[in-house]
């Protein structure tokens, strides 16, 4: 019969591997559902900005673009990669005409998406 010590020595590395793979899975798995609650929160934040320049000056996470005709668009997004990020797969944008739109689905980041 194997001693308890030998069983522990054999089982411990397997346990660490299982925990490690679980953590890696949680940190890298996709979360594409989006969050209507986060979208509403961001909608209020985006509506508080006067224009693209004001938004980028007041919130470093805002991404935007100004077009040659003077129109602009800006918004916020949440990366889908990592189950621990609330609202992964959420994009909310506001345009120069005042329209605010939310989109839900797969969002690749993290360079342009927030992790707050």
C-alpha cells in the first residue's frame, strides 16, 4: 500500500496544474454577452460630454474619430477576453448628431477597450 506522503507528492502537482489551467481559462475565455446595465451606465457618461474633444479630455478610456466633414463619433468598449471583466462584449458609441447606440457581441481588445 502506498504511503500517504507518496500519494500527496503525486497528487499535489496534479492539483496545481488543475488550478492553474482553471485560472488561465477564467482569464482568457470569451465573454461575448455584453451588459445592458453597463451600456446604460456608459450612455449616461457619453451623453454628459459636449463633443469628441471634451470626451477625450475628461475620460482617457474614450476612443473616437473626427471625419473630414466635421462629424465625429466616440465611445467605450469592454474586451470580451476574460470572464472576470464585467460586461465583456459591450460597445457604446455616440455620434455628432446625438445618437447613442449600444452593441453586444465579441469585442477584441485590450488595446482600445476598458478593463475598469
